[in-house]
C-alpha cells in the first residue's frame, strides 16, 4: 500500500495554509491561490520561478532564504498536482508592506464590509488592509476591489428581486390571511420594483385582539445598494412594548407613499372613515366601556378625576388622584379599574399568535410570474440621518425627567 497523501482543501485550508511534501492540490489555480494566501498571512513575499500548469515552483523573494515549494502533475489524466519538494524554513524577516495582494483576494476579504456599507471609501480599504492584514495596496487597487465587490453584491440582489413573487407567495402560504402587495412600474415592458407591503396574519390578528388601540408610524433609510426607505406600523402590547404590525419598502418617504401604506394598513386592521370623516375601528372592542366603569366614584371626586381623565383614558390605568378616589369610595380594588389589556391572560393570548417560519428559497413554490427588476431609485443625496427624530413627548423636561418617564398628572 502506498502512503496516503493529504489533499489541500481550498475552502477549509485557506484560513491557514500549511504545506507538506506529498500534499495534493486539485489544480494549478488552487495551488497559486494557496501560495498567495500563505504569503499574505505569514508576511512573506514569494515569487514563482516556474509557472506552468503542470509544473510550478515558488521560492522566497529574500536573498539566500531557503523556503521553496515545487509541485508537478501527479499524472496528466486528472491534472492534480503533488508537492515533490517542500522546505518550510525561512531565514528572512516579516514583510510589512506586502505588495502581492491580488484584487480578487481583497474583494473576498472586504465583501461583507462593503455589503453593509456600500459607500465605504477606497482609502478605508487601504487603511484596513494595512492594519489588519499587513498588506500595502494602492488606492486604485482598493477602488477596483470595491467595484468588483459591488458588482457581486448587485448581481446577487438582482436575483433576489426576481424571487419576490415567490417570496410573497410563500409568506401567504405559510401564514394564510396575510397581505402582501408588490407595486411595480413598467419600463420598456419590464416590471421594475417600486414598493412592497407586508402585513402578516398573526401580527394583524394579535393587534386586533390584544393590543391597545394605538398605532405608531415611523420610517427609516435603508442602507443597501438601492437605498429606499422602510415604513413601519407598530402597536403596543400589554407590557407596553412594541408589536410590529406591518412594514413596507418604498422609494422615499412622501405623502403619496405614506397614503399608499396607510390605505393598505387601514384595510388590514379594519379602520374605516365614518360619515364625519373620522377614523373608526370596524370591530371596535369598545374601549369606551372603561370610561363608564370608573363611574361609581362619588360625584365629589368627579371634579378631581376630571382633571386627570385624559391620561386615564389614554393609558387605562388610574392616576394617583384616581387611586385616592377609588380608596375613598371603597368596595372595588384599584386593579378592577385597570383595563383587561394589561392582564397576563391578554399578554399570553397575544403571543400565542405565532408567525410561521417559511422554507428556504429552494423549496418555494414557483409562481412563474415575470421576474421583477431591482428598483430604479438610488440612494438619496446627502448623508442619511443617523439619529432618530424624537417625538414631542421625548424631550427632557424641566424636572430633568426624560419624556418616557412617567409625568405627573395635572
Ligand atoms: Zn523567506
């Protein structure tokens, strides 16, 4: 039996290539990449003195350094290479400005960072390559690596836009009753993405049954290649935390895009306009019941209560004056005046509405709709806002309390 030689696995061994005599490389390309990776990680510069597809020899660039590796075809039929000779010893010192980094290697290393920040300046790539990998590169090389990375990212994003119909179908299939809406523009007979609205059935149902009747709306910039903005609608759960209700991707935060979003949302949560033009809940849980329930308090305290009614109405929790009045009156406990929204049962019931996860994209049913092209819109000019615009209630008041801290009722 012959000696079993170790195979060089490019995917796993490239993190830290270790060579050995007798090691097998699947082809000359893999060997070149392995040597390149070794150079950049170990801080050495090597050069190929033989560079043919059947015979390659790499030696250390430093004068009189003995490091070298020689590989040749094991047999011409399968084209794999075997390391015939390897001397792992260097007597040279580390090179701090390794100029051998190829553009492809740079692209691979910086792809995740460019994906999360497509506007990363080439100079940042130069700096990061120098500090993290001890590799000196020119700005032009960094620029080319970035351009390659963006092409790769945009290519994969275009494929994802093409899958939107199938994605929405899968969402509705796994969560029946959900609303998904894709709006496209037609350019030269091709569908180009404009807007996407998603309201999942479990979130919608939970909101209608167990959330307080408040809807918070907000928007934020999307930092991807195509930009755009994300609009969201959230409710408040019984623990006073946010409950995501619906979300949409739109070209820009405008009156038109908000109107489109709110019209769809209103249909989903059964808000309709009455004859007076006021918005109402269709299947209202009659929040007014609460106001009637606190009626038993004496006439005398009514005046006192009236002043804090607004807050009590909004939160459905009695304020300090209310509690004093309830104790004065006696009979019922304070908890009886707190709305059942806040009960544990209501909280448990809300989170019983589980969103069913969807399958991986390879298992999605094909709807065979024409593929959607990525949007025509690009990032908005100027720097996107990083700090959220604070609500009127969120400032710091004179007593030093932040807006969300409990304010005394007046
Ligand atoms: Zn050396």
